[in-house]
C-alpha cells in the first residue's frame, strides 16, 4: 500500500515547469493542480488542467520550498512519474489522506505568473457562528471523500481556530447587513437566504463551477459525482447557464396551514404554471453564468411586501423563493433526489440495506429514491456525536468496498 505520493520541490530559480511524460495515446484528462508554500502551508495555486501527451505547464514562483499535487478528478487511481512515463499504481490511499498525487516535478526556466489561488471548482456553504461545531462534520466528510476544496463563508465572523488545520477548507468572513424585519425578529428569513450571497461572492472571487451544500450535512463517498452535472449539462443541452440545478424534493407537493407552500408567493408574483417539480435548496449545482439568477433571487428575498409577512408568503423561506423564481424562468430541469434526511446512524443503515424500491422512511421528512446512487449526502444532522458515527461508518464501509474491488481484480 502506498501511504502517500507527493513532491516537495525547492525552487532555486524564479520558475518551475512541470513536465508530464505520457505514453503515446495516453491521457489523464482534467486534473486539479495545487501548489502549496511549505513555509506557511498556504495554497498558492489551485487550477484545473488538462493533462495529455505533449502538454507542459509552467508556473512562476518566488524562491522557496513548495508542495506540488496533481489530484485525479475521479479519485479512481494514483499517478506517479517513473523515468519516462507516468504509470498507474493500484493502491488504496488511507482516508486520512485520500488525495491522489503525482511524484515528478522539475525546476526549469520559463513560466507563467498565476496569482489567483481561488479554486475554479469547489463546494460552497455558509454558517452563522452558532453552527461552527456542527459544520465541522461537513468539512471532515468532504476531506474523506472529495478532492475538492470547500469554500465556507462565516456570516460576520473570522475563521475559528479549530478550522485552521483543515487543508481542504477555504474560509471567508462574509459581511451581511441584516434588515430589521418586524415579521422576523430573529433574522431567520434573511439567514436562510445567505446562501445567495455566498454563491455570488464565490463567483466574484473566481469560481467557475460550484456545488452548494447546506452546513448540516455529512457527505457520502460518491459526493464528487455531483460535479458531473456541471459538465454534462452545459451549453445548449440545458439552461444551467441561466439557472442552477436544484435537487428535486422527495415530495411533489407540500401543504402549510391548509395551503400549498408555494401558493401565496405564486399568487403574489402572478405565476400561473409550475414548470418543474418541487425542489429543495439544500444542494444545488451552478456555474458562473448563473449570476443573474442569484441577483434576481436576492432581489426577490428582499422584496419589501414579502418581508412584511415573510413566513406567510414563504413558510419554507429559501425553498419557496427559489422554486417560484424557477417558475418565472420557465425552468424545466433539476437534479434527481440527491439527499435524504436522517435522524441517526440507523437511518443510514436502513438506506443502505433497502431494496431498490422507492419509499418513505419512518423518520422526519425522509424518502429513499429508486436510484439510490443519486443520493450524495445525508442531511439535517443536528447532533455532533451522531454525525461522527455516520462518518466513521462511511469511512469503514468505503474502505471495505475498495479492498474487495482490488481483491476481485487480483483474483480475476
């Protein structure tokens, strides 16, 4: 078993060039290149690059020592350089370091200055200060099962000390001026909509493709496959350049105090037709081209008439505003059901052991879809020990799956 494959490179000159020696016809495809300054453990560069025959990449750096990492997009194998070729290494990487790496870098002349260290592709979430401990579950689970960074926006506070040890985390203080709303003295309506400001800020900082995830979540081992929607559904094949793709809700209709949850806002906006199923905002994918939608969503959430009685118009605040805006956009696409709500580890075990039959679970608002692989996360986790138990289970289960898969390949 290979514990770790990484390269520490001491730069004596002003630049470094990475040479990829590939066999004829071979290609690694799109990978994430990351450069870390060893002196202060800061990430200087995080950039998607397409590695194929005859392609070299050059970076201009100050003198010092750096860690270079190449992360396989699908996290399915390890690559390292061996003399004149890159060979694949069959191995299981321990979960305390799940990243796949390349081991060959050469300091050469020439280079291109790359200043922006903000990732082009990442997970996005936000928290208020009372969610610091709970959101650590999301950070931990993404570190276990994803190669990508999480950009976490703290609403009006700086990075907690405990977060500084997570290499997969970029933390930002997102300053928000809350309006005084008589109908919502605790600012809950506006807090729910802080996800809009977080996504807009990420795009402004350089994000091209993102996946928003609520902070009360534990990611599954297949979580990174959600990014495939940002590639598959691009250009003329969908409207993701106009609006995000939200996860479908497991209910097609919900009622609050005798009325459909979307009805009052639909009437206020004079919306006559529902153009897609009910959605949830706990997970959605988007690109930088969705900025207009986020601006319109933010304007709707700040509508003075709505704010005067916000929970009358929006009993499920951000879900109702997003869903009605999608109707106005004549949206027709959404993600499949990408989450289930859980109470404890027993919910997860029931989900994993159930047959491929669509049904409700005997928990709070939870449902197993027929295609269980579409579920990327376990949502509504409000107890830290329960979340830790779920992560521990998922790590051991994934390790066992990888071990059995490798063993099966060797036995063939």
